């Protein structure tokens, strides 16, 4: 509970690399179970993929064996029969002839009211499968290109491996429990890949930001920087997963189990499984794979070698707060304080304020000196200066010599 409390408070310091090995073993076991179930049991493909005819008959009290005996007369004893909501028989047969399917539908009226009837040919199922495969391949190519351009190719590989991991486990769960795979299931699988990639890209973007700052110090391995990024985004990943799972759970419980909407059930189960597995893979699969690939780079391998020589690689170290914020190598300055420490920053801030105060006081002193000088010289008589000869005043009348301008003549008033 203390770890969960620290996560909610934002003070968590989880050692993710320590859990990567256990998570890798768990993922490997789930993948092996999923592949084994797929090879042994296969998938319960819906009528849209395999083709055939589906009937739904409202026949309370009719058992599966009685319905199978009834279908034996129409050479459809191998049909899949289920009882839904304790009153409805769901019958799915591989009969593709629409004429024969119509005859069986008319005969099933003896058991009860036929509330659902659907007939799909094999061509339609093949077309749906091809479109789903093309959509999946296009999705992978677009995501790989985007992440390679936005971040780098190693992160694109990690994201695609995480998505494939999510798909294999989701398909394995459908194979183990024999949930029916329909076009709605395929849409849900594409949706969960989007959720999984969102969490993964959030982690990658954060570690890209961290390495841009902390990587400049040369004091930490890439794995330690990835651990810092995971601790900073885990709350966001949990919020995204929980807020996405709750509506899906309500849709599954209320829509599928209470209201009996089978289409919602097919869609909600795939979403629920994919959201949980996708949130797990972004923290433990995609991040661990990228950390392993990045540790092979020369610059990160050189940092690890230097730290190993100093004996500092025994475990996952916590990135210092000053290094995480400033991203500069601490050096000893005056007073034994590093310029990157919070105390040194405070001292620099205070020292930057002091010259401003000094300027203000010096300005006041200068003003006082000027007043004293003015008072000293106020009582002293001014030095006598020789009088300047006064300019003679001349009256100009008529024409003036020397180019003087004559006065304007007055205008006579008219009586």
C-alpha cells in the first residue's frame, strides 16, 4: 500500500529494471500458452469468417441434445448449439446453400419462434480476413515510420514488439476460452493496439526528454535514465488504463451480461484484455527492450564502462534531483558548493540582487553631493565680466541701407 500511496503522491521511486527479468519470464510463459492454445484448439471464428448459416430460436425448455436430434433429420447434427439467456437456442451450421438454409428455418418453427437468421457465403469470410490482414500490416508500417521519424528506429522496434506481444496474448485468451471471433473483435484488436502505442509513446517521449538533460552529465546509464522516466509517467499510465477499463467493464457487465447484447460482449472482452495487457507491456516490455538496445550504443556503453571501473553499477541508482532538473555536471565552486545545487542557485540569486541595491544608494549619494556643491557656491559673488557693447538702435524709414527690411506700411481705414 505504501508504494501505491507514493505513486499517487508523486514521490514513488520504483526499481523497474529489477522487475524486468521477472516480467520477461511471465510474458514468455503467456506467449507460449497463447501459441499452444492457438495451435491445439484454434479460434472460434464467427460466421463472417468461415461462412455458413446461423439461427436463433426462442424455445424455452429445449435442451441441446433435443435440438441436435431435431437437426439430425436435416443432416445438420454437427451444428454448434448454445443456450443463451436460458430460453434462446443459438444454432450455427456450415450449410451454405441458401435454399436449404431456408427450409431448415421453416422447420425450426416447430421448436419455437425464429428470432434470428443469417446466411454468409465463404467468399465474404475470405474478403473480411484479407481486409483485416491488410489493415494490420498498414498499421504496423505507419507506426514504425512515425516513431522512427519522431524518435528513433530502436524505439520503433520496441513499440512494435510490445504491440505484437499484446496481440498474441489477446488472441491466446480468445483461444483458451473459445470466445467467438467476429468483425467486432477485429475492430477491438485494432483499438487496443492504439491504446498500447499511446502508453508506449508517452514513456518514450519522457525518456527522450530525460536523456537530453541527464545524459549530458555522463554519470548515469541509459537503464537508470529509463527508470527515472518510468517513475515519472507511471501515474499517467495508470490513470489512462483505469479510466479506459472502467467504461469497458460497465459495457461488458451491463450491456452483455445484464441486457444480453452479444455484440457488446465480443467487443468488450477484446478491449478489456487488450487494455490491461497494453498497460503492462508499455512499462515492462517496450521499455526494457529499448533500454537493452540503447545500452549497445557506443556512447552509452562507454558511460557504463566508466561507471563499472568506479564500481557504481551494482544496481539501479537513483538520478540526483539536481541532475534531473538542470542536466549539468556538478563542479565545486566557492564555499565548497556545486553550482548546480539549490543552495548555490539561491546564493547566485541573492548576489544578483545586491548590485541593484548598491546602484540605488549610489544614486542617492550623488544627488546629495550635488546639493552640497550648490549650497557652497550660492553665497559667492559671481565673477565680474566685461560689459558687452550695446547694439545701437536705429530707426528705419523708407529705404534702409544694408539690405534691412523696411516696415510694412499701414493701411488707411476707409470711412
